[in-house]
C-alpha cells in the first residue's frame, strides 16, 4: 500500500548561518537622557542572536517530530490532499 509519495527521502539540513549584525536603529540611537529603561545596541544584537538560535532549534524540532511520527505527517498529507480535492473545479 505504500507508494513513492509515502517514502520521502530524509533531507539533511545544515544549520542556518548566523544572521548579520543588525544596524543600530533610531530606537537605540536616541540620546541617553531619553533612554529610560531602553536597551543598548549590544543587548539588541544579543536578543536577536538568541531569537535566531531559538527559531532555528524550533524548526529542527518540528522537522524531527515530523520524521519521528510519520503517521501524523502521512495523515496531514492525506487531509491536505482531501482539502485540495474539495476545492477542485471540474
């Protein structure tokens, strides 16, 4: 009962390169007297770097979950195909 579409080759994904350092925005370039509780450009870069790492790991976790539980991904493919068929015009 398995077809070629059920047996997809496992793709090995390389980790994404680190994002380029973002430029300093107007928010972080304001004078010190206006910056009550504002963050420094270094803190902004660090937060963006941590966010990029988190999003990369989240994507890896989703990919792993998709490979580990093939019945879910197969079910999702079947449902997606049914949804496409529903809206097909004859």
